[in-house]
């Protein structure tokens, strides 16, 4: 069905004109998922109740009632975001049978806008990873090359959007998990400013870094979803009470005299030549549109990965203490006493990468090492953030590659965690600083793999990065670029 390729706003128009029924769209979508997703494996759960919900929207349309913003639009959700009466597993054996009794705030907001939850998407277990290979239920494949990874940890979400198996998705980003897989799958993925979107109902990974964000086929759809999920939530004290702009209205604005910083530390040796070349082409194009390109420096960039993996694992080890066989999901069958119940449950329930991170996190927090690692990392984090603050005194947005390389082969890095951790080299500092950033697809490599570019904005300036992203997207579509 060609309709499945449409964007949110196009589908909305068709509904309004009564040219297609939501139930037809949902049914053909589910059929398509059963067919195509056997290979891609972007979904862990398909919500068949979606058909009933869509039929109710059919009736509304038949009666010419007003439609809400996302009425009848099927959206997939990363499986670490709680959905009432729909399993939420974090792609972990330990939560295999967990069905939340409540919706995350972002889900509540999507539902209030009329969206239909079509299913839950695959991910690295507890969002630990950059390839979706760490799922306890098997990896997701990159729709552009089934031998390659879709990126991670929101690889199921980005693959489902890229292969038109939903109209948009929500992911989570702690160190790059929305942007990196968006780059690998050629879709638009936004990590909003820390505090912009409520995390109530997101299974916590690293609480000082986690953000939920929209993954979409294009920039306009991204603005639509972002507006709906953003804003203060009294259930999440880290969400901020700052007015949410109408992001869509900023699309199409000129970028004349907009200052774009290009940090030299992001174009170092080792980055893929094709990615670099494509980004420079885009910068030229933006210059033609009137933007001013300036080289900048973010001197503490190279400390990002080490800092991130200390802070993220420390917080994760603490957050994951709650999975003890008592409150949620899996409990071991063979134990002699309470202590063994805990250790066996966690030993059997968690995968290898999860255990590695719990051990690492516990180590950096332990007395004796706390000051040398955790405290030091917090200090470096401040330096990294200050780099950005200084840069934003001079420029409006910053452009970098999203990833240093093209999608890699399945299995290529699985047994070398350090190599895998380097996939996040261009994304983690954004989380450490709390800034917003977006991946914009900018074409393909010679072997037809997607390439992405990252736009980083100042705090709560999502509209700026969306606006620039829209200019890039438009030029690429009109082929002013190649
Ligand atoms: N890939 C990074 C990690 O493994 C980021 C994960 C994320 O953003 N959830 O920690």
C-alpha cells in the first residue's frame, strides 16, 4: 500500500478528505509488518488492538467530526517506554513478562492527540549499546543492508520508520541512541534538551542523561511529534516549565546570517571520507543560503567517551538495582535462600553487556575509587559543557557528523566493547551537556548506505536546529545538492 510511505501530515490530509480509512491503513500496516519484519526484526510486539482503535476513528471521520492532531496515526514505541496493558521488556529477559499498569507521560500525550500505538520496537537490552545486537530477543537488521546493524540502542525504532512499518516512532537517547541509529537508517531523529520532555514511565538508564525524542521520516513530522510530547510534567521533577514553541511554524524561515559553528575536533583522522565529504557539501549549500560558517573549537571533546562511560554506568548500576526478582518480571526457579534468589535472578535475567555495565558502574562508585573516577568524571563533564556554552556565545548552531563511520556489519564489534563504545564519539558530549541535537539524513555512500549529519543547538532551542534541518532536507529533495 503506497499510503504507508506517506508522512504524518500527508496521511492526516487523506483522512480529512475521506480518501483512506484509518482501519485500512492499520490493517495493511500490520500485514506488512508480519511480512517484512520477519527479516528486519524491528518489532518485539505488535498491538492488534490497534485495529479496533482505528475503526473508532473511521466512525469519527464518517460523521465528519473534528480530528485531533495525530488521530488514527500509527506510531511505534521503543520497548523501554511504559505502555499500559502492552508488554514493556527493555529487550531483556528480566522484564520479559512485564506489563505496565500505566502509560508513560509521552504515551499519554500521544494518545490524547489521537495516536495509535502500533507496537513496541527492538533495542539493545536496557538501551546499552550502539547496534541493537544486545537485545535478548535477537538483533534488528539495517533495512538498507540486512548484513549490517541499524545502529542502537533505538535500532528497532529507526528501522521501523525507515522501512515504512510505522509513521513515526519514539526512542530514547542517553548517549546517542536516537541520533546514531537515525543516521544508520536514514531517518530524522531528535534528542531534545534535557528537561524538555517528561521521562515519567521511561525505564531509567542514566537519569542525568536520558531523554525521549521523536524519530520520523522527515523534519516536519519531527516538529509535530516534538510539540505534542514536550512540556512540564508534574510527575517528572526534571521536566522544565518553559513554553513549548510551535516548532512547525519555524520551518521555512530563512537562515540568512545564521552562524554555524564547525568544531575542528569532530573532523579528525579516522572519520569516514564519504561522510566528511558529504558534510562539507552541505556546509557549502548552507553558505549559499546565507549562513555564516565558522570553525570553532571544543577542546575537551576527546574526554567525552571516557567521561560518559563512567557517569552512564554509575547511574545505570544504581538504576538497575530495582530488578531483583521481587518487584518486576523474571525470578529464577532454583534458589535456596533470599540471597541466592537475588543473585540467580540477576545472573540469569541480565545479558552480558548489562552485567558488564553494572560491574563497571559499581566499581567507579565504590569507596576508594569514587573520587578517582566518578568525581573526576563529573568535573570533566562540567568542562565539556563549558566548551559548548562558550561556543554558543559565538554561534547559533553547531554542525558535526553524527557518526564517524557508516553502518557496520552485524557481529563486527559485538565482542569488542571498546570499539563499540567509540561509535558514540560524536553524540555523547551532547548528553553530558544536556543540549538538543538532531540527525538529518544527507544522502548515501557509494555502497548505498545512509549518511547523517548532526545539528546541535543551544539549550531549549530545538526550533533552531529543526529550521536548519529543514533547509538541508529541502535542498537535498530538490537535488540542489548532488
Ligand atoms: N550507545 C550508547 C551506550 O551504549 C548510548 C546508548 C543510549 O543512548 N541509550 O551507552
